C-alpha cells in the first residue's frame, strides 16, 4: 500500500488532518489553491509541532520528521497519483465538494473520503466514477487532540473500503465509530441539536452563555458547554451544518437569528477571536 496521504483544503480541519497524518508516518500533500491560506496553514502546523515538543508529547526529532513529510501545493496536478488516502476537507458546500472530489478521484486514490460533518455521503458519491472507494472520514477539532473519528459508510462503499478506513483510523491513533449515511450522521446531528437549542435559550434570556455552558459541564459532565463548543467548532461551520440538517429534517434544525447574525458580522468564534466568547491567542477570555 502507498504511504502517501493527500488532503484538499487548508482550513482548520484540513491542516489538522495533514498534521496528524504526517505525524503518523504518511508522506502528506496538502492542496490549497489559495497560496496565502496554505502558507498560513503550514505555519500553524509548525506551531502545533513546536508546542507538542514543549509539552513533552513529542521529541524535537519527531517534530522535524513530521514537518519534513509535509508538502504544500496549489494544484491537484502537483499531487502524486495513487495515494493511499485522499481526504477532501473544504467548506460544507455541496457543489464545491463535488468539484474537489472529482479532481481528487482522477488521482486514483485507494481510499477517497470526505471530512463533511453533515452532507450525505451518498449524495457526494453520486457523481463519482468509483463510489465503492468512497466514504466519510469525519474528524473533530482540534484533530491532533480529539480521539474520535466518525467513519460514514454509504450505500456503495465496499467492505474493502470500510476496512481500509478502519485501518487508517488505527494508524492515526483515532477511536473509530462506524455509522450508516444519513444527514448529520450521529455526531453532527446530536451536537447541533444541543448547540442550536443553547443558542435559542441565550436568545430568549433563559441564562447567560457562561451559565448555560456551566450547567452542561457540571450537570452532565460535558468537557465544555454547547456555546463554547460552537465557538471552537466555528459558528460558520455550525450554520452550514444547521442549514443542511434543516433541509433534511425540517425546521427543528432552523438556525437561530443570533447564529446567522454573528456569522454575517464575521464573528466566527475561536478562529476569529469573537463569538459567544472573546478569544485571545486561542484562549477564552473569562469575564
């Protein structure tokens, strides 16, 4: 099997997937048509590697080897053909994903996957020439810290591809769960239901964001509350998922006005420095 791994999209998730794959011994190519965004992603990966050494989670030699296994390109034609894995990690827009997956498929990967958190795998597979090689590999943010990998199996995903996805999960050090294709799968459907209801509670003045989050953290032992988690995930991502789920399941997933307004204002949560909370240097500001 090839030891090459390709990722399309150098946003938060794509960069995280590339970093973890490179740290697991794959030769990784990160494809990002926006060169400035790609360079920023590589800088971020270098920062993650540096912090891993500082925290004793990696040696300086391991960090250097991880970075040496990472290559940034701006064109699909610059990706070596027949990688072991190709993961699409572009924004949650179906037409964009179709375009990226079509280009990725021409490279004949052994396993082709989408990191989508809400779009039907069967709908994405519909235009592929070899849908049996396709599945969902839904990672969680931050990829280097979150153990879960949700493997989404479509109607045409082969047993061999299912086993290949499980093998990838194990190599990346992830704990996989396997789910059948349905909008929102398991995690996004449940996570958005909680997050959207928390936003509605905030809108109607039930409690402050901090107290809503504290109630879930202390009362239900969630590591963070739903509003803080929404900031970490990205409010634009929350909104995209909510709209996909609304189209599939109806208005119980209608995005609240507060969420729509925050995204329109560019307040996207942790990555922009402002959402339901204020964030400075990646840390939530208390008070």
